[in-house]
């Protein structure tokens, strides 16, 4: 019998909370990139869009559109432009609306 | 606002109301039916690991069931191949109300495959999806967080992230 059954009977609490402390293995997970808008030129953004295999990156004028939901964390954008993209370390990315996963990143030199 | 279902139970109409109902009804116990709509099985491997001792899904009050009629939550993986769509709809229809749909992995979220004669390229067109879990595949930790977001025990935190560093103030 799993231990939590006994604990639950004793305490009257049948379920427990989400991991109380961060999981040590979490740092090893592949995670979507974060981008440095200051290092993102228009040409570089086009190269990143071309190198993305899962249509997670797109251009909308002076904005790089990053669809976190489509990202497979393959690391090709980080390999293409290490100065402009790095690991985010974020893996708890569940969203209650699809739009929450679409991020718009203004390029360097775009009108403020 | 609630509508009267065929069984005479009040069924929540809006997704926000559904979320509150789910938190009240399922916050402590919930049965999950997984549905593979053409995934590469990486997502299934990670979902399988949720029940392993390290992640121990059951301590959080979640259980897997093979029967859609016993399930409260439908965990959908894969890009929804067209050949499977009828079976997927039947699974969804067989589940009792209220029910929650969780789209799992980049394929299900529409990232990897484009719509073509073989696949819809995502599950969003087939079901009303309540929670989207990105990742290729999402790790068991990400799945756990997604399930807890689905039952309202954790907040959707990705909406506040902008995925940009050193943003110049405007």
C-alpha cells in the first residue's frame, strides 16, 4: 500500500501539494530560448526564422513573433546566434489560452 | 450561466466557470484519459513517467483510466491525424460533463506539422482545449504543472513571461 494512503488516513489529507522544493534535475531540461532584442537585427531575425524547423519563429514587420507552444527547444536558433538567443530555463509553461504562448519581441532599431 | 444537460445536472457554460467548477470538483481527485492522435510516442513516454515513483502523480490526486466514460480530463498528444478524428470525437463525447481537455506537446499545439491531407496539424480545431502544455516532449515536471493548472491549483505563469532579455524601457 502506498505510504500516502497511511499518511492520508492519519492526517485527513489525501493529496499533497506540488513539489515543495525545486527538482534538481530541472536544470538539465531543454527549454525554449529567450532573445536579446538589443542584439536582434532585421537580418538576424530573418536567419532565425529560416533556421527554425517547427515554425515557432516568424516576422511581423519590426517584431519577431515567438510561438512558445510550437517551439521544440531544438537549440538551432541558439547555435545560429548565440549573442541573441540563450536558454530560458523555463519549463513550467502550461497556458490556459493559446494566445498566452505567442510572444512578440521588438527588434533592435524598431520604432519605440 | 449554466445550461441544463440531458442528465438534468447543471453544466457550466463558460470556460472560466468550468475552471472554477473543476477546481471545486476535481481539485483533489481526477481521472485522466490519454489520447494519442498520431504522436511519435515521446509524449506518451513522459506521461508514463508521471506514474513512476520519482514523480508519483497519485500523491497529487491524479489517476489514469483506460475508459473515457470514467475520465474527467482528456490529455491529447499528437497532431490529430485525420484518420483518427472520428475516434477522437467519440472519446470526447463519451466523457461525462464537466470535462477538461489538455493539449500536450508541440504537435498538439500546432507547431510541428502543417495541416495537410493526412493531419490537421494540431488538436485545437477538434476539441475546445482548456490548457496547452508546450514542449517536445514536455517533461513530467511540465506535465505535472499543466495538470495542476488545469484543475486550478497553480496559476498560468507563462502569460507574464516575455522571452526577451535586457529590454530597453519604452
